[in-house]
């Protein structure tokens, strides 16, 4: 294989994959490294907008984002239709910038996470339609196309459901990252003949083992006082009212999480470490990492918690600075358990054998069963909770804290298998591409 073209709905503006949503970076870095490992001769080109440091360190070539999608409204859609018409030979033009970019690609890898379907609209207008058209163009040209590490669907709000189904069924392979996705696809009437399962590459992301800070010191001090450390992170998708980026929030919207925190601090007599699993940043030339949207919610929650229960001030710590992905994964490794509404924070935890309580997205804000899917991979589905059910969350936190040794040992066994499976899928991709 000479050239791999990595694109898809995870194509975002400069810095968003690297310095914004931490879970995205957990995916991208090990993905690129596994591609190099299994296809050592291949040049990797991508529409993901990565930093110069990433490009040089990970040996990738970044192509212009607007080859794929550039938030230009109907212009993006019209260009994608033109790509397809040219690929089909329906117009006089012989090529387009996108078709030129993929002409030498032996494999087109579409990385779209949970956006391949209705959820793409949260990121950009008619973005999913554009993705389908881009993939269809490549398929018409006979390119091998793989939809990788995806949580597909639902497809109830997409612009062209017939096109979506056609593109899906013509992917050379679809690699779902949660087994529940296969049953969902069948329920939606979509063939799964080309579907295989493999864990998300985020399980392979390496933490910074040397990371130390005042936050790790706080954890160390807590444990020296024979108290357990419970990590907590959530965001707008876990709140009872949407949209997910609503701001400001009213105090009552935190009620369930406040009750869970009270239970941890008062009844379990553990300490609580609150942290954000997303970041923000200022663009170059004055680049600076800063706190992201989740932090605003968590900071507000922290204030409401201590206003209601000031007696817990010494038991609660808020991480009030942005941390790089490798550092935050290292921090998570030091917790006794994690309660998370962010799915890739759960991956950071369970991949380091930290027992985890999985908080689902609130169905009133957005559809997702990622938490059920990800938890089942490591046999932790009994710890999945709905955000509106504080009683269930408290019950499962108590069970988890009382069975730490058992749960850690179970995770050790499960995680080794998962990591092996996450690597082995690249051999299957290699076999598919050699046919």
C-alpha cells in the first residue's frame, strides 16, 4: 500500500482534534501510529487539521480542510455533488480538488465517531450529506473505503436516507466500536454484511507516566489519610435541558449531580475530584491552552455544591486548569473510581483498570447509547446510569466502592483482550485491502 487518505466527520478546524475534545485525540494519535505500524510503506494524508508538531512527530501530510467540508453552507453541498457528477462522468470536468486528492489513495479511511448519521448536524449544516457524497464519489472510482471506529446512526433526520444506506452498504468494511451498533443497524433496516466490531483505538492511547502536579499531590494526600478519591466529569449532553451548549445554566439543573456528590462526601466519606475532559485554546500566533465548555458547567456545579454544602470544602477539589490528553489520562489513573458522562474519559479509566460509573447522555438533549456500548466491551454495563436517576447512580457508586479489588481484577483481564483486539483489526484491514 502506497497511500492512505484519512478523512471523515472528525475533520475539524486546526487544533480542535488536538487541543479541544480530549477524547478525539485519544483516537487520532494511536490510529496514526497503528497505520504506520501495519502499513510502514504508506504515506498518510489527512483532512484533519493537526499542528506542525504532530505532523512532524507522527509523519502525516495535512491537506486543506475544505477538500472535505469548510462550513460554507450550500457551497460545500454543491461542491460535493460536483465531485460525484465528475466521478460518474456526468459532466465535462475531468477532476475536482477532492478527486485529485484521493486519486492515488489505496485506502480511504472515514473516521466519524458518533457523527455518522443524525448527530453530524450538531457540528455543521448538511455535513452528513456532504460526507455521504464524498464517500460515494470515492466508491464510484473503485476506491477501497472503510468506515472506522464508528457509532453509526440513527438516520431519522438525514437529508438523503437512500444515499446514506447505499454508501454504507458499499463501504469495503465498516468497523463499529460498540457491539450494540450491529443490532441498531438491523433495527433500522440496514444490512450488516460488511460490518465488523473492534474496540476504539483510544484504548491504546498512552498516558504521560511522569506527570505530577498539585492535583496528583492532592490525590496522594487524600489516600495517605485513608480516604478514597472519586473522580467526576460531565458536560452539556448529560444535563436535563438542551441544547448541549446552553449557557448560563440554572442551579436546579445540577440537582441530581449535587445529590450524588453529597452521597459520596457524606455517606461514603470519600473525596471528590472534579475535572473537565475537554479543553479550549487560543489560535496561533498566540496559542494558549484554556478551559473548554465543560469546565464552565463543572465550575458552576462546584460553586453550587459548596454553596449548599460548605462543610465539604476540604473534601472537594476542582481542577481549574486545562490539561493535555496524556496528562489527564495519567491523572485519571490515580483515582479509585470515576463517574463520567464523557465516554472517552471512561476509556481512559477502564484502560488503566479504574472502575467506572458510566453516565448516559440525557435523551431529551441527544440520542446516544455509547455508554452502554463502551461499558459492555469491558463487562461493566451494570454500572451504566441515566443522569436523571440520582438514586441509581448513588447505588452503583456504593457497590463499586465496596468492590474495588474485584472490579480492578476483572478490568485487568478484560482490558488486555480489548487492547489486543484494537490492534488486530488493522491486520484485518490490511487483508481486506490486499484483495
